């Protein structure tokens, strides 16, 4: 009897030991980047439990660095230890980019991007844009798990207000215009805004945190809330298996290490999740002339089918807690960014939901042809009631592997005010 009891105890333990292993040595060779940088980014460490899922997730973390032309992985298991070999082909790049957009408004944009010149896997950028509404400058660097950004924007524009609480879109890079589309506005305000912002973010595995002081001064031709709106924002985010788009290094072949993986069907659907929460506060202590409080929440769920088609659902919520006019909630911030709009609704609080389906019509060695239909809906509380801003449409676009952004056409129907926009798409996430 004792022998049988001993066998019952030992057999499961023996079976567990036979079917599992731990991570042994990890060997990394690179062309240029410091191998220690790659080792820190690779989530599996010596002594961790080795599983196929953990191994796949760890490989995708390196692909998501968007630094490598090729990544080769190999394993060797012996005596319960799995050694991992990683061979990476990388390099460095400097890339300038400029474009001019002529539509409802003219916009000129120019930038310079750098990647891995200092052999730390870093990326850096400097960009500037100018339009009839003002100008903006921004610069930043991402190195390992740290991100730094500084930006300055001057807006000098006119805001137009219509019935049913609609108002005009605004922003230096905004190319849509509502003038002569909806009749005469009820009233107009000239707005001048100076905004200087610093941001520091740090990543911890699938989590990241940021802090961002903002120094802002706004004035209007009307008596609204002119003065200082200095504020401090902080937030946390979580991303699990959410694919990243290729960076500017794609022009030179960098960041395409998972190209062949994208051209093959997956054995099973892949699920991705994301969540963000941020809090903004301003008052006497920040030099603001107003009490500013804002809470933002964002949730994302994605299902990537075997053919890499992606179904996405996103839910957003914001509350301005009685903050002044300049810091109210914008309906476009509650939408998922799929549609293009000439007008928005602003208010004290709101929530939005976006559903889209990215369908690849063609997947080939040259690039990807995709159709993304979408529907998005936001409700904003203003004027004593919730007002809706909803839209539906689709984007047809083509993304060359060696171009870091898709090119295409977007059609958006604003279901709330019954207007339409057909626009050329340059950029976005794929």
C-alpha cells in the first residue's frame, strides 16, 4: 500500500519534470546595437520557466522594437534546460521627411528621424509644422525603456459655433474646414493659445507610466477663460500583444523582421488587450488661473484572425469635473480616430465606443492592401443633456513594406449632422 502511495506521488512529479524546462543560457549576436540592450528587452531570463507562449511573446517584444531587418531564433533543450540563441541584423539611419497638404487648409510639415546611431537601439525625432492656424515644434528620444519629449504649439485661429452645440475643429495640422458647409455660425471667437509641454514616460514590461507638465496660456476675443491653464498630467497604461506599426527605419528595411510572419497564416487567433488611465490637475499651485481636473480612461480589445485580419473594439471615457471651457471634453477625443470630421461637440464629461475591422484584401512581398470599415459613437454632456457624435465609413489603403505609413482614401459619414468627407490618407497605424 505504501509503495502504491509513493508511486502516486512520484508519477505526477516525474511527468511534470519530463514535460517542462527552464530557460538556460541566452546567446545574442547583433550587427551594431549593444547585445545588452536586446537582452534587457527580451522578457525571458535565465531560470524562467520556458513555455511556447512565453517564447512567442518574447520574440514579438524584439520584433516590436522595429530595429531589425532580420531576427533568427533557435533553441536547444537538454536535461530540463532550454538554451536560446538570437541572431539579429540591424543598422542605423537618418531620415528627413517633408510634405505639403492642400485642401480645405494648407499645411507644411517637415521632420528628421534617427535610429540606433549610438548603438543603444534608440530612436529620436524632430519635427515642425505650419499652417494658417499657427505652428508647432516637437522633439523626442526613446532609449530602451525611457521616452522624453518636448513640444511647443502656437494656435492663432477662429472658432465657430453652431446650433445643437457643434463647433469647428481646430489645430495646426487640421486640414478640414467647416466654413460654408453648414451655413452661418451663431457666433465666432478669435482664439490664441500658447502651449509648452514636457513628457517623460517609462516602460515596465507590458506596463508604462508617464508624467507631463504643461504650461499653457489662452486668450479669446470673447470673455471666456483667458489666462493661464498650467497643469500636470500623470498616467498608467497596459499593452499585451498589441502590434506596433513600423517606424521610419522601414525606408531602409529596418523594423521588418516579422514580415514573413505577417505573410503566413497563424495557427490560431491572437488576442490583444490595452488599457490607459490618466489624471490631469491644475490650480493655484501650478500657476493656473482656474481649477482644472480631468480623468481619462481607455480600453482596447483586439482579435487577430489566422489571416491577420483584426477586429478592434475600443471604449473611452473622460470627465472634466467642471473645468473651464478651454479644458472641456472634446467628442473627437472620445472617438477612435478612424473617421474625419469638420466639427465637434465639447462638454463636461462623455464616453465613446469604436468598432473597426481591418481586412487584408492582398498580402504580398511588396505590401498590404487593406479595407477598414468602422463605426464610432460618442456622447458628451453639455447644455444639460448628452449629445451624440457618431460616424461610420471605411478606409481603403495600401502599405508598402518599405514605407512606414499607409496611403489611401477615407470616407466618413457624420451620422449626427449628416455630413460627408472624402479625404486622402497619409499615415496611421497598420
